[in-house]
C-alpha cells in the first residue's frame, strides 16, 4: 500500500453501533480521533469498563451521547470534541468518578449542564465551548470561562469575555416575596417565629459544613504540584551542566530527578536577557490554556523576583533536531511521517481548535520534542501570538529563527497562521532531506526550497536524505514513491 493509499484508507473508515471496536475486552486506551467516522455512538460499553482513555474527537458522529457511558468508572480522559452530536449532556456522566478531562466542545449539544458533574472531584478540565447549551455556569467557576465560550444560552455571575453576564431578573420577585414574608411573620405567633429561626439556622449550618467537605480536590492537586526553588535546585544538582538538556535565546532546560522517582524538564529563564520575563509569562499563560496530545504539558511553575522557571513534561527521546543530526541517531520513513503528522495535528489545533487562533511563530526541529513512544510534541511558546476575533494578523518586533520565518514575518513583522504553515513546509523539507535551511551551501539566490525545486522531479534520490532510502531494502519502490509525493508537495505547503 502506498503512502496515498494509507491516507485514503484512514479517511474512509465508518463506525456504527454494530462495530467490533466496542467489544475489545480489557482495552485500556482507544484513540480514533481525526478520522471521518460516521453514525451514532455505540451503547455497547460493557467491554470498555476498564478503559482509562477514549478519544473520538474530530469525526462526524451524529445522534446523542448514550447514557450507558456513565458506567465507565475507570475512564480518566474522554473526548467527543468536534463531532455533530445533539441532545443534552447525560446526567449519567456524573457517575464517571475517575474522570479528569472531559471535552465535549464543538458539537450541537443543547440544554443545561448536568449538576451531577459538580460531584466529579478529580475533574480538572471540562470543555463545552461551541455548543448550544443554556443556564448559569457559576457552579463550574473553578474552570476557565473560555471553556464555556460560544454558547449563547450560557451566562455567568461575573464579567467574562467568553460568557455573557446573567441578567438579574429575580430582584422584583424578591421584593414581593419580602412583603409577603413580613405579613406572614406579623401574623404568626412568637413560637412559630422561633421555630422558623432555628430551622433556618440549622439548615444554614449544615449547608456550610457540606460545602466545606465538598470543596473540589483540584485545589489539593494544585498544591501538591507546586515546587519550591530549593526542590528544583536539588533535583537538578544545582542546575549543573550534566543535567542540561538544551538552551535557547531566553532559557535553559534541565532534567530534574525527584526523590519520588518522577522526572521532569525544568525550563529556567535567563532574566538577564531582554523580554525573558515576558516570554515566561506568555508561555505560562499559553501552556496553561492549551491542551493537546501533541503539545508539551506544563506541570507547574516557580516564580519570584530573581528566578522564573517552568516544570514541563519530560520528553525522553529528545528533539527532532537530535534525531536528524546527532551521530548514531536515525529515524526511518514511517517515523518521520508520523512525527510530521503529529506536528500538523498540533498546528491544526492551535489555529482552529482553541477559542482564538494561536500562532506558534518559531516552528523548527529543536522545538519538536519526542516522548518515549516517539510521538511528536511542539514546545517553546515564548514568542507565541494570540489573534483576536477582529483580526487575522498581528504585528510583532520579536523575530523567530532565521531560515524558518515566512518572508512577510521577517521583513514586516506580520504574523498570521500562514507563517506557521510556511515554517511547517521548511520543517517538512528539512526532515526528509536532512539539510538545514541555514546550511553553508545555501546563500544568495539559492535556498533549501529553490534547491529542491531545481532537482525535482527527476532527481528525488539526490534530494532525499542519503541514509533514508537504499535500493536493496524491502519495499524500496513504495517508500520512494511515498517520500517523492511528500517532497513534491512541499511547495504548496511552504506557500501557506
């Protein structure tokens, strides 16, 4: 099967209630995201009760969310985002006691948000943006109001750029009720007044106690995730060179080994550099808002007057740049395709999956990290830009890395989603040619892009990384055809 055949097969998958995907016993993780799956969601969940991760986002599922899903008590991550689901959110989802992340965004869901979801004490991410939900969301005030955006019927008790403020319609009713209460109290006996007083006092006391015991555990979790400067210093051997993973314009990254066996990456910002503090604040904000399997995750932050650092998910396999240029490292054709698909998936989320378009602005091999399973993650959001609803471009004085910048970015400081697409095209060419855009062979009118254009389509084998394809290896013709289709298609990508 050629590369094109693989993509076609992936886009033609259909799923309905009779499929065997729902009868895979002891399945822990199910990820069918970003396909073209159609039909109603299956109600056969008996064999998925041990599952901890289910991702059915970015498909074309219709119908309603089955009540049966509430029986999956072990499920921690559940996403139905970007489908065409209708109806209300089932109250049974409040029985998914292990749920940490629930994403129902970008559907056609209506009605009120079930109050049963307030009882999910481990729920730290709840996204229902871009639906048709209604009612007040004050019970969910511990979540960012951006996760409720674009629901015309939702309102909040406090001002928010994402949700309208609830109209105070009950004031007149309260006044009339007070008058009635005054008349009633005046007509009742002193004994009845005492009974009412003590009843109200008892009810209020019980309610306060109940609220105190039902405070969401997410606060406790956040407290556990905080790290002091001394802890970071000890975990990195006083930020020694032997723990150094890499360094950039504004920061250095160290491996932190904690006594409990956890390993994280600590990004320490060089506050002596101009704009370093601004880069820290921007990256803190963006990483706390963005959530995608192909973006690095922020664990915690440590900040004081003279020290600022981020604690990030540790990527055991290093960066894409390491695998392309480090001696003894090698990625085969399939691995390089997989990484580029991961990067494209992350960009698609940044540009279209968040409330507002997010422009990374500095896409390059060193900013693509690989985890232990060789899954690609975009990192370094220090110069990221957030586009507003009223504009599709912004201007900046902070420039990205030479060789990866779109011409309008480098010449005029104009930033748009097309800039990331251009950088992705350069990254794609570099990944399969193993040639940096800043290589000494390029200069004047000759660039990585023009060099490839001059060699194609007759000399693909002279453009592609010499170690990537060998005529004696198995399926050489199919792999060459696949790589050729990628390299030949670079021009439309790099043009955005």
